[in-house]
């Protein structure tokens, strides 16, 4: 029998548990998520997209764990998780998060009160006060990355994808949140920061374990694709700058 009071939310978490410490971070994230809401009112359908394929067939508790055969890409892997789910609401997340009680309840309330709202982010009690945004200061509409829109936790209505299409797999890591922001603005879809919803970010714990070259591949190189897509750079110029970047990276000039 279907419970009309139960709301299902699909959660897609990206993980790269190449050490026991990083595995624990993902486990703590899931544990805080499960404990954050009353299960008789909110059900989380959790998909973990795990990059450490040597862990297969390990399954995180309270989640379905998948190990894509494709090479890593932030949007690419998020799309894999999203495709596996079907609920009205979707939340895409980093693994280095801690969910506070009632975070999702506050977000659902915002959607109920504003039918034109398509996308939101919860507030981080560590990060947002440093950006001049006080916790529990209401709803802040806007699209500014790391202010109203925080890439480590984005919650949206699934029907948004009928307008925007899937996340652009051309963004492997960096600038993914900028692309998401620009896409919302292109289609005039409202986004807001819900400061009564609290999800804390532990600041790129996984990325910091990569060596310097890998970090540069995941970050600086993405700028050229962003410039091509959103700033009018020609495709030839994009390919040329990317080629030079990779060449200089191999030679240790970056």
C-alpha cells in the first residue's frame, strides 16, 4: 500500500574510496543522511557511484553501489546515477558531506511554497557565514556559485531535466557547478539557497588526496571547455588551448 505522506528523494553520491579513510568519509555521509529524517515521512533512495573499481562488489550499507566501466567524469557519473532513479526529487552530492536533521524537510517546504522553484542548495554552517550569508536567514534566490548555488549538494525537481536535458558530460570536474548555474539562467529556472536546510561540506577531502598533476587535470583544463561553451571561444581555439595545456602539464611547466 502506498503511503501518501511519504516523499521519496533520490540521492546520487560520488565516491572515490581509494583508502580506508576516504571509504569512512562516504560511510559517514550516508549514515548522517539516513539519520537526518523520519523514515516514515521521507525515504532516501541512495545511489553511490564508486570510482574505486577494485572494491567491487562491495555495497555501502543503506545504498546501492555501482562501479561504472566508463572513465571518471563528474557530470557523466551523476548522469549514470540519475538514470537509475525515478523519484520526483533528485539530489546530487559529493561524498564529503554531513547532513543535519530535517535538511530535506526544509527544502521540500520551499518547493511547496514556491511552485516556480526548480532547484535549490542547502546551506553549509561552515562555509556560508564566511560568505556573508547567515544561517536561518531565509531563502536567498540567485545563481552565484559558492553562494546561492553550491556544487557539492544540489537538489532539484526531476522534471527540470525535461527542459535542460541531462548534465553536460563535457565537464569532468571543475566548472561543473558554473555550467549548471548558466544552464538554469539560460532557461529562466529559479534556484535558491535554503538557509534553514543545513548540509556541511568537508571541503574536497577526496580531491586533496590526488597528486598535483591529477588535481590540475581535474581543475584547470576544464576552463577551456567552459570558455568554448559559454564565452564564445571557437571549437578550434578550445582544442588548441587544451592541447597546449596537456603538453605543458606533461613537461612539468604548469
